[in-house]
C-alpha cells in the first residue's frame, strides 16, 4: 500500500501530521507493507532564499496579522505540537524559501532516506532554529544521514533536481491540493490536515482492507457456490 504525502518544511501542521500518521501506523499489523513517499509543496515560493524572518515577523509582515494575534496563533500551534510529542521552538524558527530543502529531500529519496530527511529538516527548522535555506546547513544534514557532502552540495546548488520538485508541485495543483499536509492513500483516498491518530488509523485500515480484498461483498449471506473443493448449497 502506498501513501503519498505533500508537505512543506516550514509547515508546523505537516510536522504534527507526520507524527500522528506515524503513531497510527505503528499500531497496525501491516505497517511493513506500507510505502511512504514524501512530495514537495511550497507554501510561500516567493520568499527570498537569501533572507530569513522570525515567525512573528513573518505573520505580521506577510500575513498582515497583528502581533497579539500572531502570538496567540503560535501558542495554539505549540499546544497542538505537545499533543503530538513535539516541542516547537517558534522563537528560534527562521522562515525562508524551502525550495533547496525540497531538492535535498529528493536527493534523500534516491538513497531511501526521505523519511529520515523529512524528520531532520523539521527538527532543524522547528527545534534547532537552523536556516533550512542555507546550503551549508543542508549539506550538514545530508552528511549526518550518510549522504556524501559533495553529492549533496551539487544537488542543492545546481538545477538537476529542480524538475522533480516542480513536478510534485504541479501534481498537487492538478489534483486540487491547495494546503498541506495532504495524504493520498493508494491513489484512492485522501486525508487532509494534521488529523488525530485515530483518523489516520481508521483511514489506513480501510484502505489496506480494500487493497487485500478489493471487492465489497454485498451478498448479505452465503449463497450456493462452487470452488476447487466442490459445490455447496
């Protein structure tokens, strides 16, 4: 069973959704049969990759929120994070363009490390207050996961992975995906937003059951039939 997840590195609900999704998956007996593919999405592609803003500054200047409203919103998200096991450090988080971070994710995918890189980027941005638009920071994250630093730097600073990132973004547009996180289950069902663990668990169970048994039995009772062992009434 395949799960595709559209996400952006600077989206706190994407981090919460990731944790809740993973907690749900851990509770299911078929977790080893689930393939997860992370897809790129940019919430604010117009940001300058050479500049950073703190979270409150960003909400005030970009979104037009009064400071009190921005502080209240950040506090609410922080409380949601605690429920998912995340201690957000919004005071240190640096808002910047995430395109290079998405290129690093696509490189990590080629090394079967996309989930690990997604987690590393969330921690770097939301916990450690690192600039995830800085090539040196991204190369360091890659190196920590065992990816060659020269390979990582080339992937980040060249345009060789631009098309893959843009393809994910275009695919989101084509599918009407306008917000993240967005989970697509086996190309058939969708779960949007940072849903509770039980919602993910139920959605995964239903999707997996239909994968194992693709037909919904509407007969209501056993009817007369034949199989390899003979016929029964």
